[in-house]
């Protein structure tokens, strides 16, 4: 709906495209949150497995070594591909192009009537 608001104001289309290309739109945010949640679950499973292996020890005295944190994989996030992003913003790109064509046509038409 927001992108179709560009029929009234081209700034909305420009803002949508800009946010999508910069990675600050809701689609990027949703994917990043999902990847972060998946990584959080991996960390939780690693920690829980470690604690279950050492359940016989007194809970107050057990400290995991550095080898535990080496087993936790580094966080990795793959942003969505540009092709998928462009499909999401096709209406904004179309409307922004239409505004550009209309503005160029109006400028050329107004320029024809100018006299030096």
C-alpha cells in the first residue's frame, strides 16, 4: 500500500527503493531477525548440551572453558539477493519511472515555448 501511495507523491517510491537498496526496509529487518533468532537457538542448544554433560557437578562450581565458545559458530547473515528485492519493489520502480517520464515530458513541453 505504501508503495502505491507514490501515485500521489514520488517521494514515497523513492523512499521505498532507497530503503530496500540500503537494507533498512522491513524485508531486510525480517530476514535479519530470523537469522539472529536461529543463531540464538544454536547458542542455547550448545550451552544446554554443555550443561547436561556436566549435570553431575555442583551448579555453583561449574565454569565452562574457552573450548565451549569455540564450538559456537560465528553469526552469519546473508542479505536477500538483489533480484528478489527488485521483485518486491517493482511497483515503486514503475511509479517512480512514470513520474520521471511525466516530469521530462512537461519540462520539454514547457521548454518549447521559451524564447531567448
